[in-house]
C-alpha cells in the first residue's frame, strides 16, 4: 500500500526536475519584429535626423537674404538710398517731400562750401540739374533769377551767359548760368539762395542751395 502511494509522488518529483519549457525561435522572431515595427517617416528602422528649428520633415525655408532675419526683411530702399542710408534733403525739402516744381541746383558747381564775395564784381555760376523728371534743356534762360539777380549778358548782342553741360556726370544735360553779382544783394555769412525760372512751356520751377558769403574788406 505504501508503494502505491509513493509511486505517484516520485513521478511528480521527476517531472518537476525536468529542464524548463523551451520557447519556439519563431515566437522570438515575431516578438522582435513587433519591436522593429516602423513608424512614419522611418523605413526598416532607418529614420531621418530630427528637424532643425523651423523645418518640418526635412523641409526647411530658404536661407535669409542679406539683411534679413527669419524671412523678416527691411523695406526696400527709396530711390537714391543705400541700405536705408539716404542723402540729406535739398534745402526747402523735408524727408524727401519737396514743393511742386522743385529742382536741384548747384551754386558754384564742383566746390563746397559755396563761398563767394558779394562785391558787385564778376558772376556767380549756378548749375540747374536735370533728373528723371526734369529736363534742364527746356529752361527759358531769360526767365532765370537767383534771389532776384538775373543772368549776365555779354557782347553787342547781349547774349545770356548760359550753356548746356553734363555737370555731375550722370549722363543728363544740365543748364549752367552765370548770375550777375550785385553788391549788397546777400548778407555775409552762411545761408541759402533760391533760383527761380520758367520752362518754354510756361511751367515754373525753383531750386535752393547753400551759400557762404564772404564779407567785403
């Protein structure tokens, strides 16, 4: 009777001492495959590097132009300006806003400051400059005055002292006039002088420039 009881017990102990249950290699492969399952935008576990700031899935905006930051660029320059650096306003103008008919003139072209003696001897040269919107060749020289002083005249025919010339080398023809100097017409020191006149079509114009009047000895 004791043997019948011990036999099942021995069989149970023998079964417990056997090696652990072996796993199926195919099951391991399936588990590993589950770990390596791709997610967008990867392929076979090969994924692109992370995006740089401002990029999406490797799609990045074009690089900034010079002077711009993250696509934020300064407004374009006004005509005659470079990188926001603009020349000073001509006398009589403010922030590029000039009265109608305003043109550029250059008293004593080629020199600065524009100093001269106001002693009633000689003439005062003034260049009236052409531009994209003004043609100095259409000026009626007989109508031109500088602070009320007229263009000088010479010879038996009293020919006005005026000629056409590209004074500033911009490829546009300017008018250069010689204003007759009259003693006491200007106050000594620094100031401005305004030139006025008409075109052949009757349109008026004016221009102002700085002057430096040397005291008479």
